[in-house]
């Protein structure tokens, strides 16, 4: 029995002195590992007389448990020390001034945030979809049947067909997010889908990669009046002034009836002023969701209807903030970003101003 007391004293001293986790684990193995001192003593129980066993069994078990508990509590203490040391060395001085010359928000990012603020105030949430789309979501479910001439207007980038012969595309618009949302979500639906889109086109007002925001509302009683109201409120909030609009009949495969919305504007030298004036500029497409589109997503067009709209973010950014050439937007020129970029510290808000 005195052996046990001596062993306990030896290990408790060693455990208390252990100053790192690896060292502590070596001590644990020396005592309690397969060939550890205490384990070997426990193995000796088999050769003892029943009387000896009655005494030594519980004593050795107690020793084992005590050493294990000491190891555990030392381990927690060492881990806590390590965390405190890390916390002490990783402090940040929150009172340091922020270096705003380090970077700016890209106008596209800024405008997308402004749009999200305006539409979330009207009860819309933000949905997303992949940039690489399949034919079903980008075209077929949107009522562009295979071989339909409207597909050609999209100057599509096609991916190399995969092993099964399926040919994906870089999405040509954000409308496929409508399809993904309607398939995965039950009405009522009220979403916007901002994101990158791609078409094989490049000049002063087109870049092969550009940005769109899609909108979709599906509810039982939704009608064209709601569509007009939402979009009229949107443009006035976005341009932060009263904007006069007109809706012109148009055609899109996925809406019926379809329209384009124009805003009134005037030229002031080189600058364009949106809101009033004697000229009209088209800024978005919209319409009531085509029954074929609802059907392709498993929604009964006899029960539900809704509206959709889509607009180019980059163009709206150019109009609002006066950039002359779309291609500059994606040239990654820090002088341009310094001039047209926005402070990362200011949050767009309807209460304090969008920009
Ligand atoms: N997807 C169209 C395009 O890229 C834009 C559009 C028009 C979206 C009308 C819509 C819509 O949802 O209703 O040209």
C-alpha cells in the first residue's frame, strides 16, 4: 500500500510540473498507458491471493482514477493558458483610425446594395443561383423551346459538353434564378436575384461579363398594377428623385404580356439627368410570368400568377453615377476605382441616403 501512496505522490508532482500538453501526455502514458506503471501493477492482480486482491484491486483502481483526473485538470489548465496567451498576443487596437485610402467599394457592388435596400423595404428577399447553368434553367423552362429563334439573341457562351453529352452555358441572364426559386419554394414568393451574367459581346455599352438584378413575385391576386407600382417606386427611390416612367409593350418568351420600362431624361452637356426632360430611355424588361413558365416549375397557373422584371446593374450604375464607358468598370484600374468607388464604411440606407 505504501507503494501506491508513493506512486501517487510521484505522478501528482510530475503532472503539476508539466508545462506543455506533449509533456503531460508522456506522463499519462508512463502511468496509465498499456505498458504504464499503474497498468502493469493492475495486471499483477491476477497472481494475487483473493484477500490481497480485495485490498489492492480497489486501491489500484482508485490510483488510476486519481491520476487520470489530475491529468485532465492539468490539461484543461494548460489549454486555458494557451488560449489566454493567444488572446493576449492577438489584441487589436480598436481606437486606431481606419485607413480609407486602402480600398473602395466598386460602383456595381454599391448599386447592388442600394437595390437590395430598396427591395427589402418592399418585402423582397435575395436569392442566388449558379453562374454555370444548364439549358433547362437558362432557356427551356423559361419558355424558350429548343431551336427557338429567341435563343440566338442571347449570344450564349457554351461550355464543352460533359461525359454524358450535356452542354452547360454561362447564364445569359439572371432569369434562371426565377426557375430555381419557383421549383424550390412555395408561393407566395417575392425575391430579387442579383448576379453576374455573360454574353459574347463587347463595345462601349457591352462587356462579356455584366450584372443583372432579376425580380419575381408570385401570389394569388398579383396583377400588372402591382408590377407597375413596384417598379415606379423602385426607380424614384434608386435615382433619389421623382422619375417619370412609361411602359411600352414588348416581347419576352417568359412573360405575357411583356413590357419595357423607359425613364424620362435630358442631356445637360455631357451629363445625363434622369427624372424629367423630353427624352425616354429604356432601363428594364418586365411582364406577367407566362403560364408555361409556372407550369414548368410545378405551379398551377389557374391558381397563381405573378410578375417578373430584369435590369442591367452596370448600366444603372453608369446612369446614376455618370460613368461614360462600361468597359472601364472591369478594367481594375485603381485610379478609376479611387474616383468612382464608394467608402466601405458607409452603409446604403433609406433613412440616411443610399450613397
Ligand atoms: N432576362 C431578360 C434579359 O436578360 C430581362 C428580363 C425581361 C427579365 C423581362 C424578366 C422579365 O424577368 O420579366 O434580357
